[in-house]
């Protein structure tokens, strides 16, 4: 049975983060509600409400465990969870439109916030001011972003223009752009993969910097090799019957995904290395589509560990480990947060 965090949100919970070291969960949602929970007991520890807005992204600091960052509309608020939760210790008022996700780099020198205008504000946390503004590349909503592990000036972003952009944010330079509409979008179940545009809803990187995963509206997960300076696409996972809303790495190889089909799936990307193309798969239609489709279907079967049927569409996922056991916190289209075992 899943543990359920209930009684904190009065409307849809939109985002979640887990701080396993201090046994706490932070969740944000509609009506400007930010909730802090005990991971072990499920008790609601505290609640902050900022009226007339939504809390769209939450993030615990790793270097300063008492700090919690939360996006409300165009602002990012910082809370000291060991002090008065009703009084934010600082507010960044940088973005022009609603923020969709916030992220911090490895050293937590910078915080990035992407918004509906397609812009990304990179904030110097120590100096508490905007360091750079990344603009004029996304032509629609920038929905997601992530700093590249081990590369202090690299940042990835994705949006509803179907683009994945690799930035050198210090130089305000786009190192590479990938248009998901120009990449392969074939599958045996064409109804799910051909009708819906490949909007980029969410991205995540493996902790060791080997993989980058993109959650797409067409039901696929696009996986990139990020071990080299210039990243390259390596395969697609035929993941969900409807749009993929979330991808999040549990560790260097294991990926958790969630979608609008109410499924949570677990993948071991390391198993993709077992793929061996058969001689008959090398026969194509002249464009390589058959081979590519067969390859991706086979890799999807190799990598998939299991699927969990959930009761509602997934808004946000955060996998975590407690006492050697793996779990995922799921925010869905209800007011509840589910803590699910991945065993």
C-alpha cells in the first residue's frame, strides 16, 4: 500500500521534492500552497500560502539542508525550514512570466528559473542578483531546465517549441539545438506517437552525467549521451500511451517516468548496451526508419523494469532512497501526494 500525504493541499498538487536525509517532503500546488511534510510519519509539518498564484516548483538545497526554494508565479522565494516558515528569508523577483521550473547547479552558486515567455533567468545565489538572461532561442514556453553535472557553465532547457537547447550560459551561447519534430517519431502504436507533437515537458540528467532524458508529449522518452562535449541522441524509449510528463533519475542508470496515461515506469538504461542489431533489422525502407523503429522498440523492452498503475495523471515525480529501499513521490491531478515503493 502506498503512503499518502493528505490534508495539506486544497487543490491540485503540482510539484514535489524529497529531502531523505532530513526525512522531509516539500510540495507545491494551486492556490499558492506550499506544504512541508514529515517523510517518515506523513504528518503535515508546516504550510505557507501565497494567494492569487500557484506554487509551480520546489527544490531543497543540498549544501544547506535548512533552505527550501519555491517558485510562485514570477517569483522565487527562499524559506528557512528550521525557522519561521511563514516569513520567506528572501525573494527573487526576476522573471517576467510564470516560472515553470527552478534548478540549482552542482555547487549551488547559481539558480535557474525558466518561464512561459521562453526566457531563463540564471541567478547568482550568493550575490542575490541576476547573472545572465537566456533568451531568443525558445519560441514558446520554456517548461524545463537542468544544469549539466560536472560542467559548471552548461545548462539544458526544453520547451513547448519541441526544442532541447544546450547552453553555455556564461557566454549566452547555444552550443546545440535539437528539434524533436525533426527526430524520429515512429512506433508500432502510431496513434500515440504521431498525433501528439513532441513537446519537451521535462528533462533530467543522470548524476554521473552519462545520460540526458527528455519527456515528450508524443509518449516517448528521448535519451542522449552526454559523456562528450557535444551531446548526441542515442535511442528513444517507447514509454507511455499518452504524453510523458516527468523523467527523473534514481541513480546513474535507473530512470523513473510518469505520464498522462496514469503510468509510472521504471527503466534501467544500462541494459540498452545489451542491444545487438540482427541481420534482418538492417533492411530498411531507404530512409532507415524501419531499422530505427525496431532498434528503439527492442531497447525499450530491454530497459523496462516494471510499470505501476496510478490513479491519476502525473504532474511531478521525485525518486528517493530510504534504508536501501527505493521509492518515488508522485504529485498528480489530485490534492494528495503518493509515496510509492519501486520494488
